[in-house]
């Protein structure tokens, strides 16, 4: 027996897609590969006719089930694991996963975690500010001569790798990760504390917080651990407050 | 060092595509994965504007280089190996390859053979009559709920698998296979001979020839072997003619 990715725990999250047709194409190819949940962040998709045309009759139900959000953080708040897709490598960014590596990782992770596959807009992809939500980044390899992949084709490659990934069955401990909501609460608390103690100033907030996020997201924190970190922060905060008074 | 598929020897062949936009999408995703040759069989693509829009500026050169043919046999005649894509499995058809198996096979084959990846029209795919040209058939795995894959997404999956396929370098004998032109000449000669001797009658020509084709295409004949087969046929034909006369 083999175990595959638990596809009902996978959601495609499209951040501010520009072309409605792409939403339909994404719905179709996600459903081809057994992924039936799609979220859209940004202005609600107009031109429903075009969306349905690209989805074809077969994926109309996926289109009907699309959930829309104004804010990316809000859209992601219920997920335990977020993988972002980016063509840009390097700079302040982490080493990126190959789609096949991501799929292999998701076999265990998806068993009891809600996973978001996050895609940026067609023209510029995810910004550094959006990437902060991601536990991992994945880059689809391309030829040098043509690096820009159509949004729905990028979705197809990730969903295809997820569909075909599998490993021999064995006993595995698949931990329940903290949700984005828990993580963002923790980051907010850390930021407040570190600002208070002067480690973070308004000029370097993003830079310092990005370093902290990068470290903590690589760790893949459990809910329990988030509570521990928050407890520590609360304690420190209380202590700083007390010392200030004296 | 690793050896990959030699992508300059790979050509995407679209048999009678219905939607011009798909030709552009195919050009783009093929180029994403380093495949820059596309052929179109059927009426020459109209609506060049739509094709170029889907190809984007980056793949305009692939669109400019598209070669058009009236006839599928003519389009394929210069190839040494043809892999056809089909979603239908079974019946008189052979066991199909997974895209990853095809890519692995092409690592060696593509080193000195011209390879065609053949795709049928969007609605019905390749017919049995068109499949006769194929050395192998490949089926992209899908979820049961939605088996119909968009043409350009199917191309993307095959090209992606070809792009990422590789193996450790080692000495390999990569034979030069017979071209389709050589094979079709041979099949014509076999058919003539077998009709003459009554093995084939007008009522069962297709069925009998399909069985012969299926067997010989699995063998992957070299040019040299095609010449041997044709020599045997010629000799038999001559002998039959002589015996008839006496």
C-alpha cells in the first residue's frame, strides 16, 4: 500500500489574480489532479462567464466553491502550512524547494494539517511582504530563455506533483502545526515586545521581523510551542513593565 | 554529471487543434521547459493575434517557427520516435506509459533521434488510425472526477517531466531508429505482400495491420532492420510472383 498527499486538505490560494479566465483554468487543472478547494484574495472575480468557460462544465463546482477574501492574512489564518510559489531565488530569500520536494514533504504534512499553495499575481508574483506567511517557498524549474510561467500552468505542475507523490505505507507521526492565526498572534506579540525593548525601531521593523519569521517558519511550530513562546513574551513584557515602573 | 533529455530533438506535434489560443499557450509552456519546436497539422492556424497573445512576447519566436502540415503522416515522416498522448486506456490499445516513464525513456532515445510528442484535438484526442504512428502511448494520470485536461496543460506536464528528467552520466549506446518514412514504406510493402497472399482481405486490413504495427513499433526498429524486413518482403513477393506464373 502507498500513502499519498491528502488532497482534501490542500487549497489553492490565488493572491490578486488579474485575469478571470485564469481562475477558471486553475479550477479545471486543480480538479484534474484531485484538488477541489480554491481561494481568491483581492477584488471578487468579475466576468463569471469567462471563468466558467475556462473551467469547463466539469469544474463548475470548484468555481462555485471558490472562497473570496479581501486580505491575504485573513485568507491564510486557518491554515497550518503555507507553501508559496516564486520564480525569484536568492537575495533575502530562503533556498527554495523543487515541486517534487514539496510534494514529498506534503505526503506526511497533509495528513492532518490544512495546507495552502499560494500563488501571486500573473505579472509580479508574491512580494516579500506576502512571502512572510510562507513556511516554504517552491520554485518551478524553467529554461533560462523563458522563465515566466502562466499562472494556471504553474498550478498544474504543483498539483500534478502532489497527485503523483506517494510513499510506501509506514507508521508516521504527523504533527499538527500551529495555524496562521496562532502564528500571526505570536509574531504580533514578539514585535510588540521587541519594539518595547528597543531591538526593533520603526526604521528596521520589517527587516528584523522578517529575520525572525524566517527562522520560526523553518521550524514549523506546533500550537503548543506557539503558546510557550507567547507565554515567554508575556512574562518578559510583564517584567519589562515592572522594571520600568521602579 | 547528469545527462538529461536532449530538448533540441523534441518537437510538439499538435494534430488538428481547434482553438488558436491553445497553440500560443503550448508555445509558451514548451519554451518554459526548453522545447522550442512546434508543428501543427490541419488547417493553418488563423487568428494569429490570439496565438501571440497567449504565447506572450517571450515565446513569439516559437510561434514564428511553427511548421504546418496538411497530413499527419507527412508531418511525422522525419521522426525516429513518436509518443502519443491519450486519456483512453485499454481496448485494442497497449499499456500506456506514465509521463515520468516516458521522460526517463527519452533521456537515451533523444540523444540521437528526433522525437515527436503527439497531441490530438481538444475534444476527442487521437483516433485509433492516428495512434498507429506511435511507438508508445502516454497517459497523464488524473482524478476520476475530472479526466479532461486542457491541451496546453497536458503539453506542460510532458514538457516539465522531460525538463526535469536526468540520470547519472554513463556510457550508453543510443541507437538510431528508423524514421517514420522508412517505417511507413515498410508497412506499405508488408500490407501489399500480405494482401497478395490472402492473409489480409479488404474486410480485415485495418485490424490485421494494426496488430502488425503494434508488434513492430514496440520493437523500435533501426533503419538497418527496416531494410532487412523490406528485403525479405521483396524476396517473398518475387517468389510469389514467380510461383503464380508457373
